[in-house]
C-alpha cells in the first residue's frame, strides 16, 4: 500500500488527502483537486495582472469552486468548507466582483487547505488490487452468492482485506466463508456441524459417503464421487491453510493470499452446483 499525496496546482503542492475506505472517492479526489485548483490558480493569475473577469471566467471559477466544495466536504475540512461556501455565495450573488477581496479570499483558502490537509494522509491502493476492493462481489460471482448468501459478508471482507494488503486477514475471512459451505455439506448427511472442529465434521461426512455404496440410493455413484472429492479437498484446505490461520501459526503474503482466494472461489463454485443454504 503506497502513501501518495494528492496532486495540486496550489502553491508548493502541500496538501494531502485523508484516509478513506472508498477507493473510488480517493481516485476522484485526485482528479478533482487537480482540475479545480488549476482553474482557480488561472483565475488568480488573471486577477494579479489587474484584468477583469469575463462571463466565461466567472463560470469557470464557479464550477471549480463547486467541485472543490464537493471534494472538501468528503474530506471533512470545516474551515475550508466555510470559506468555500462564502466565496461561492458571493460569486453567485450577481453583485459586482471585488477583485482585491477575491484575491485575498483565495489566498486565505490556500492557507486553510494547507493547515487542515497537512494533518491527513492518503493511502492509494495498488491498481491491480483496486478491483478486488471496489467490486468484491464480482470476484466471487453470483453462483456463490446465491448458494451461500451468509458467506458473502466474509468473502467481501476477504477481498477488501486483500485490497488493503491485509493478506493474512483475507485468508482468515475466506476460511470463515468456507465453513458455511462445510456446514451445508454436513447437513446433507445429517452430520452435526455446530461448535465442532473441521476434522471431526469431515471424518463423519466421509463415513457417510462410504456408506452410500452399501445403501445404494438413486445416483449414489455420482453422489459418492462428488462428496468424497469435496470432503478430501476440505481436508487439504484444513491442513494447508485453515489451521495455520486460525491458530496464528502462519502469515500470508499477497501472492499466497490471492492463490488461496482463487482456490476457495473455484471450490465454492463447484460446491454450489449441489449445495446451498
């Protein structure tokens, strides 16, 4: 996760965004600050030359101030917002523009921005992780969400943690989601799954799956193949990832976490062919 300052055309480029839990807001802030500050500083240069502002300049200034107001409102900058509102109100009043007053107000605006934004930072997600953070449901897909709706909260958290470089937490949430699917499979064979460790649940399921060859219900061969493979894969996951994550014996880097999430996604999609809550 890289620390990044928001680009600006204000003097010294000394303002920073605050941390936000919506990446799309941060991306838009950077663009908006660049565009609005650039426009405002162009107007200042015109005023510094002693030139008047035509209708086109006033319209551009009003638009830039409005854009800056929207973004500063998201950043919770009360002193900046108060001054922006006052400048915008004077501009929209239709009265003759006081050039000197406008110059002073914009100068004060830059000072307030520096002061209020200097205490904040912005964290920019890596581009490859942005999609995971912004649209986690898209990664897991509709098949999983329909079959295991109560698992989606943890799957969404897994994607968001991965996007924020909290890789071990991403694996932890993926394991929690898988537990929902394991419980669904346990119910097929009337195996109790509440407050029981994975190993005991899987062992009981495997025993019931083996018994299918004795009772031979309809489609038992297909069921035996599907559920025996699923039980075996749950054991692999338990030994490879779940136990290490749950008992604080392992930590995961970004590549490992993504590999786990991909495996969990593929496995849950396969389970969704036959299982659902």
